[in-house]
């Protein structure tokens, strides 16, 4: 990923990958609420993780599908993304 995942994008993913419509403003206002409170179960979150992996051609963090809240999910994915965007170099 080259840009950080936003709450608006997460709301869109919840709709496309899990069939759940959530207003992005509500998601922003309640980002500490659990995914279950929004009606998203573990399979739905796994679908979101899979969609992101397909979209960006790389695996998401190993615990991404275990996140309980939208805020935790964004923090984990965006923090991990910062570490994978740097290109490792080898000594020549």
C-alpha cells in the first residue's frame, strides 16, 4: 500500500467485501466500537483483509483479522504499511 487506509475506505470495504453498509461518519464517530457492534463478524473482517491483500499484492499483518475495532484495524494496517513501504537494501 502506498497510502494509509482511511475510515472512509474501510466503510467501503465493509460494503464490498462483507455486504455491510456503514456510514463513514458513523464509523469515524464510533471507531472504538467493536466490529460486532456494526454487524461485522470475523468472516466479514477476513473478507476485508483478503480484499486488501488482493488489491495491494501483499499480505496484511498476521493479526489483522483479529482486530476488534475499526481503530485497531487501521492502526495495525497503517503502522505495518509504513514498515513495508521501505525498500530493504543490501550491502554492496
